[in-house]
């Protein structure tokens, strides 16, 4: 049995048919969409991202990346031997699955996009991909774990989807890179889980429970909880009572801050805290000050990743330097994700034999490309239509260029990414 088999997945967004009916689009959905690519002289890319709301951390690099795309392409693209104007239509999901579905439907039914792009957690990717699947529009997404993306949409591992493609890390690899980093440290192997009642949380809880047991770790799981939670006193008490020395989970930054403040107030000091989402962004970690030192997380992209963009020719480090110089802000791993999404999408458009939806879908299906996120190929993945990309464990410490920076401390899943530092326990100084 595979680690993801037997997981109970519930949809995080509204039903496709119910949405189309309430949006007044039922009649349109019942008939094939007009393929306008052959008639127009503009290629339209729809892009749905959480520009506001609790997932906005994922989108801070969007303006920079869109400017890079404009500079690299001159707002033109050649498809099937013909040159077209390139237009990117950005829509804000407001960090809401329902809103993501709504704006995706508008881009499809009103703006006649040739290709849809989206990223930033299953709350964004899943409803967008669902709208594309039901309407027959090619869609490329990333930056959401593969299992919550695929299983959260009730994908059939034997069939897959027809119109929707996704590249990102898989949760099983994340589990293994975290455990690989923990094995380098002396602990009692008791792990506390912080997994909320959402698509990510339910998927992670099932996979971690099976994997940790096989690796000789004991899991203390207080159960799923809704967010915003208001308090984490019950979870902290459970961890303290069970002698938990390693805390893991997946929380957005505001929720982790609430948990971490509660730990300080109750005198709970785990040796290792390794969390997804919350600890991946400087904007969510730096306000913690020295209490951020020693915290660990995953990175699906970093400045020292050995990949180059086929769109701009930049290495990962050069892309990071360009962003920080232009924006005056510290980059996060989302920079590579946002750049890679457009890089791969534009490459697929260039490979398409024509501008109709089916031709672009076929180009996505057949893609075999080295991107700044790694090699992208949707054949032979853990599920149909998906591609797993590298993932490493990183740790926050005082930096040289910025007050706090993350350094690669474990590369068991991606040995081609250099380790930059040796992991250490949270110092609580």
C-alpha cells in the first residue's frame, strides 16, 4: 500500500456543478466553449493568485515576476509559427477557495483565456483546476503539495485528469526530508503533530502517521482543528504531557505565531520545530526576532539550487539577487515557484502546434523541460498529470545579508542541492 492510499479526502471548495449553476453559467457549461485562439491575435494567460488574505505570503513576488516575463517576451509569443500579443490577466483569489473558483470561471467564460496558471496551496490550485477541468481549458499549477492537490480533487490515480497539470513537491518526500534531518539529531523520537482541518492538514496527518511509525517515531496527534483557532493551549498541553521533543505540522504564519507565543507562555521548549507554510516566508518569521533561530522548514527552491531559467537565463542565485535589488525585500522560496510557473507555461505555449485549447493541453502533456525549479515532465509521476520537484530541509539562523536567513541543512531527497550548514537544536537564548 502506498502512503497516500486509504486517505479520506474532502473537497475544500464548492461543487463544480453547483457553482456553475449559481453563477448563471449552466447553459454555457453544457456546450463546448468557443475556441477563439484561431480567430484572435492575442494569447491570453489567466493567472489566479492570493494577492490578499492569509495566503498573500505566496504572492509577494508576483509583480516582479510579471515584469520579468514582460521584459523577456516583449509581450509577444510565437505559437504554431505565428506571432501573437501576450496578455496576462491577473485575478486575486483573496485566499478563498470559492473566490478562486469564481474568478477562474470568469477568466474562462468571459475572457476566453488560452491557458490558466495558478499556485499557492490547495485552497487556490484545486478550485482553479476544477473549473478548468470541467470547462476543457488547459491549466498549469504549482506550489501545493501533490497529494492534497490530486487527492483533494478526488483524482483517480489510474486515470488522472484531462486538462490540468501540476508540478510541486510531494508530501511523502517532504516527510522523508524532515525525518532525514531529525535522524541527524539526538531526540526521544516523540513527534507532535499540528495539522488543521483543511486539505493540507488531513492529507499530512495520514501520511505522517504511517511514515513516522515505519521510521521508529511515536506520534502524538491531538486531532484536526479549525482555523483561526484562537488558542493552542490544548495542543501544547498534550505535547508537554507526552514529552514531545519534535513538533511538526502545517500552519499559516499567523497561526504559528499564536502557537509559538503560547509555547513561550507555558514554558514548553521542544528541541526541534519543523513546520510547513508558516516558516517558509521571511515576512512570517523575521518578526519573531531571535525566537526564529533554530526553526526548520522545507524549501522547494532556494538561491543555491543548481537550476537555470530557460526564460531569462538566470541561475537561482541571479534571480534572487535581481529580485532583492529591485524590490528591496528578502526573497522566499516562492520566487522560484512564481518564476517557474510562468517559465514552464510560456515554454508549453511555444511548443503548441496551435492556439486552441487541445493543442496547448497536448503541449503540457508532452513537456520535457529543465526549468529553474528542476526538470519538468508529467509522464511517470506518482499520479498522472503531476511532476515532483526537489525538496530540502532548511533552518533559520542569523544571516549575513539579512537579519535572519534560511540555510540548507538536509538534502536526503535532493542530493544535488548543496548542504550549507549543520543543523542545531533551538537555542532558547
